[in-house]
C-alpha cells in the first residue's frame, strides 16, 4: 500500500504545481486569457494597444475625431451645410480601450447612470440568450466590443445626456481646442461630463440657405414622437461611393422600419444631397429642433461585417437605447434582419420580395430627383433622341479604377486596351441607328468613345472624380452632380451594360428588369441576371 500512496501523492503534487504555473502565466502575461485595459491617454499617438494573437483593430476606431483625410473638419465658404452636423460634431465617436473578457468593471457607487447601463446590458444579454436557446452571439467578445465601442457625448446647450461606455476602463468626452477649432478626445475618470463651447441649436434643416423649401412626404414611416435612426455621410470619415451610399440609405431605412424609429438622411459630403434629391413618400429631412435635448450616438459601420453579425441577434433599441442614432454604413442589413428573432416578422411589405426588389422599392419610396436634376436628365435624353427613337437606346458604364482621372481609387478594375468586346457590341447597335450613352470614371475612355462613334456618342461632359476619395477637391460638388446625372440617365436605357461597380449595379436594380441587361468585366461581356 505504501508505494501506491507515494505515487498518488506525487501525482497530486505535480498537478498542483502545473495549475499554479498555468495560473501565474495567464494572469501575468497580457493577451493570454486576460485582457489588459490601457487608458487611451497612455497609448502612443492615441493608437490601440493590441492583444497578442488578435487581428489589429480597424483604423476607423482611432480616438482622434478629425477629418477623413487627417485634416480639421471644415465647411467651405458659402457651402450649404446640413445643420444636423452641429449635433454630430459633438458626438464622440468610437472609443478604443479594450474590453474585459471576464469579470465586471468597477462601478462608482455614486455613478447611478453607469450602474443602470451595466445592469441593463446584462439583462439584454440574458434575454437574448433565452430567445436564442443559449446560442446568442451577443455575449461573445467581438460582438460586445463592437456594441460597446461607441461612446456618446452631449451638447450642453441642448441638454443631451452623455452615455458612459459599458465595461470599459476609461470614459470619453469631447472638448474643442479654441485655437485650432478642432474636436479632440480626452479621457475622463467619471461620467456626466458635457462638451465645452457647444454650438447652439438654431437652424432648421428644411430652410438651409440656398436650398428650396422641401415638401413634406405623403406619409411618415414611424409614429410621431418616436426615436430616430439617421443615415450619416459627412466629411469626418469615409462612407463609400454613390452605389455604397445608396445601399447604406435603403438598409438604414429598413432597420428604421423594423425598430419603429423615424428615418432621416444627413449626407453633406462632398455637398448636400438635397440639392439633387428630395423626399418622395417619406420625409427624411430632420430638423435640429426635433432632436434638441435628446441623447445621441454615432455608429461607424462602413465595411463592417461585425455590425452585420451583431444585427443577427440583438434587439437594436435595447443595445442602442439612445433617442437619436446616426449610422454610417454601406453594408447589407437585409439578411441579418430577416434572420433576427425580433424582426423577421416585422419586415414591411416593400422588403418581402427578395433583396433586389427590396432595394428598388425602398429607393423609389425615399428618393425623388429635384426639378433641377429632372431638367438635366430630360436634356440629355433629348440629345440622345430618346423621345423619338427608332432603335434601342444603348448605355454602358465603364469603371477603369485607378487612372489619371481617378488616381485615388482603390484598385484597377479594367484596362482600356481590354474594351474591344464592348466597342464591338455597341457598334452593332449604332449601325442600326441606335444612340449610345457612356458613363465612365476615365477621361481616356470617354475620348476614345467620342472618336469611335462620333455623333452617336453621348455623355454628360461633367467633371470625373470619385465622390468619396476625391471629395475634398474644389470641383467635388460638380463631380458629385455629374455622377448622379449619369446614373439617372442609365435608368432609361433599353440596353444597359454594367461593370464591376456598385454604381451601375444599383442603376440596374432601380431600372428593375433583366431584359437587355449585360455585364462587362476584364474583356468579357455576357448577359446579367440581378440577384
């Protein structure tokens, strides 16, 4: 018996030693089982300190709130700025301190608001777990990190209350540097701080200087006095090209429908979109007076798969309880909302016929070109003999990508030398009396088509630029108008050739038919079916 007892004792000693060593390693080494919360003020250049083995955070999570090009947020002289920017200017964007994967944050007994938010968060996660039979993804670190990564600032003059960050070591507020007039972020040890030098809420969106009075829509999409969900695209951060913005607008409108929030649009970059589009069946213009005194949050979800993942399971109004939520996004919310237990039975009639039809109907409900744009479209179509045509009206969108006309694009899409199949396809129609309209991001492609097809070639002749990547150009607003005009003309084409771009894909969706629809990419042209 003695040898057996000795062996058993040895096993116990070895197990205890290994457990102690493993525990010491996990506790003492950052990134191995325990997250290290580092105040933003202690990080070099305000950047996030990453845990070992984790993918670096997106650049969009930088704590310094500044212009998307690293410059101060600015307004051009005489520019018709959307007055809701006054609200957004004083909302602190994403914080960057890491979350604790386990354990609870320290709560100041006097900080009742913080305590309430933490308890509310626990209740949300608990209810979501029950609703999804314990398989909820909302308590996973990645989802919690996104949900809690935005902090809310306040406008002292309007009475907006600040929402402290949940489960975080630092609290974020915004101050304004009087010398540089630049919004910056600083850490605060306690909640309830307000912004300094806040701009008074004065103006009304429906009477922006230089813009005509917009007519109120025929109906409102949510009940009066409800909360707000506002699509945001301003100069502070990228929001994508026009096709990306269209997707973001309609998907934000869908989310507003299922969450019973009043929908709004605040697009001021490179200039106010209301110069070109006005509300149709839904009034998406929100006056600043309407949101005065309400709590505000900004969610940055451009190119964010995480936000799509979050939408699969959350009750949006529980996780984001603020009265006014500004959402920057260019991603699809259709499938996450359809799969969400809270919303899958709340889809409005216009969103119940598949994703392409959802976008087409949603856009037609929201947007109507201004008379200024309608007159321009009519003029272009008249030049193309559209109203007395005897042959199909042929159109093509050619996206080259990086070129001398568009040097800041992200990639090369097509090569000018590979367009032979497209020119041959168009040439067959022109021989039979058709007119050809070209929308392109390359001045070289435009000139080549003019020389090849002569009087049968048509284009807007407008400034070529990428509305997001070249939005700070002095002619950016003219380029924006030219791009919108291009797309509006594409909607009238009998034969439409799209390319590898959201711009022409969205045009094809709004056009609403697969008849006469083709796709050109890397030298090949073939019929296209929308899906």
